[in-house]
């Protein structure tokens, strides 16, 4: 998103691609004789409104296309609206480097009558969870010479079990980012992120092959095209996986985005 302080509204459109085809048992790679693979295309429209210098409201509307393949044959596909997220960010004027986030993930994406999950599926393969979730976060940033350094902790917690009996996993994300302007209108950022999700539940039972611990690296470039328009590109490269029992380890995420403020 564009952080121009004179703007009240901002809008961004993003595309992300993730292809995962490495099978893991715990933290060790396992044979993948059936060549199982998941492919996800995610399109997101995000809008933000600056209520004041301290408070920003944001809504993200994701569209997801996913395919589960085995031996080159499509076994299952999903396509459509995923779960919309709503988020509020507060930056106190006394400590502008600090931010607190509070939001919700809404159950707008369709869920299956019975989640598709198994050894070959990295998590529940459906558009949405059917359950409300709360988002909590806190971050801190500061300028050190030519570098902008920041850290962010985000937590996602389920508030309910869906009408079909599905309860999404708890999730935790910690990121450390260093950014620097490398040209008049181009900035480079490098992020190290760790994530942990426990197991999803279905009708009171844990789904054994869901959940993981992962560490990834994200180099990115941000191009300030003009005062109102920004383009960005990045790739998330996982460098460590530890999946619960057996599952496909998440592959790299390629992202490109365009944002404007007005």
C-alpha cells in the first residue's frame, strides 16, 4: 500500500503464484512417486482508508484458483472468492514507530461438506474455512542511517467452529525486514519470516497432516512510479520446513502488485 500521508484512500491489486511439489515427513524430504503437486493463483484487491494520522482501516478481497495434481492429472480444483479480511491499524502519535493491529477473517469463501485432506495435501483444500477468525498484530520500525528496519508479529486465532464442523488452525508469524533506497525511485527490501500453524480440526478431531513450521526469505523491489502510483515485486523462498506428519511443503510465492493513493 502507498503510505502517502496526504492521502485518505489507497487501493492495490496483487497477484501471487505458489507451486508446491516437495513432499516432506517432518523436516526431511520424502519421495514423491505419484508426483503430487498443488498450484495456487491468488488475486487480491485491497483498499485502505486513513481515518486519521493514527488510525487506518483496511479490507482485502482475495480470489483464489487452486489445483491439486497427481501424476500430471487434476484431481481437484477450487476457484472463487476466498475469506475476506478486515484490519485496523493504530500508530500512536507519541510513538509513531509502533503499530498495533486488530482485525478479522470473515467466512466468505465456500467450504467443503468434508475437507479434502491427506498425506498429499498440505492443508485443507477449500476456498474458505466457514469460521470467523481474529487477527492480532504488533510491529516496530525505525530508521538507522540509510536503512529502515522493522519487525512485525501477527497472530490468527479461530473464534468458532464452522457449521460443517471445521475449525481452522491457530497461526503465528514473525518477520524482520531491512529496506533501503537504491535509486531515486526504487527501494530494496529483505525480509526473514518465521511461521507456525498447528493442526486444523474437523468435528473435534485434529487433521493429522495439517500444520507446519516454516522459515522463508523474501527479497523485494518497490518502484515509486510517481507521487500516487507504486509497483512492487517479490518472491518468498522457503529455506526450512517442518510439517506435521507428512505433507507437501509450501513452495516459493511469486508476487507482483500495483497500488495507488488518492
